[in-house]
C-alpha cells in the first residue's frame, strides 16, 4: 500500500513524471496531459501549476500568488492552493 503524500509549506511541488502542462490553442484551455488521461484546468489552477517547478517550496508559491492576486488574503490563497495541490497529489499529478 502506498503512503499518501501530505504537502507541507516546505515541500517542493512539481508535476509528476510523464505529466505535462499544455495549452490547447484550438479550445484555448490549459490541460495537464498524462498517459491515457488529461485534466482540464482553469486559469487559477494554471497559475498555481506553472509555479510548481520543484525549485520553489509551497510557501514561496503561495507568496508569489499573493503578489499576483493582491486582493485575496494570504490565508485564503494558502488554503485554496494547498487543497488544489493536495487533491492533485492524491491523483498522482503532483509530486513533492
């Protein structure tokens, strides 16, 4: 049985192996492409996943999003980003 990956502020999230962030120009949408599956993502999810390069930790990603989306409180951004990435980690899309 595999252990569930729990994200922390210090983890370095990145797309899992064989996952690719792609723009579909025909439909003008962003997707995460994986072997035999695809995830359509919205603009906010793209803003989050584009920062998940395995170099920046979760806290730094949240700080960057706070600078971009200055109208939203940090605690709200942190909660939403962590929930999104945890959901994607549970599906095997994100690794840390």
